[in-house]
């Protein structure tokens, strides 16, 4: 199965991407690298750098990567406590 992981360069997303690869899936990762790291993405995974809030980026991504399911792990956490 072809699986697109949004936010796949973060801690949780990169581990999910790795486990999906190990399970034999074709994995694609998209991440803006705001809090993620490119080197956390498994080497055999196709990577797109961009922001899911950018509609033209998403249009290009979804046009390029057809016939896939999508898992979104995107989030921004500000560790401040109020």
C-alpha cells in the first residue's frame, strides 16, 4: 500500500514511517521541518518539504502522489503552561 504521512519528520511521524516501511509499504513523507528533522525520515522514503497550510503545495503533492492513503501527524505544540 502507498501511504502518505503528513508530519513524518517529527518524532512520532518518523517512527510510524519507519514501521510502515518495515511492514513492506511504500511510504511518502511530507513535512515543513518546523519541528521535524529531515534526517529522521527513513532513507528509502520519498520526502516532500512543505507546509500543509499551503494549498498550492498540497495540490502538487496530491497530484504527484496518486493512489495513496494519508495519515496526518501534523501539529504544533508550544510547551508553555498557563
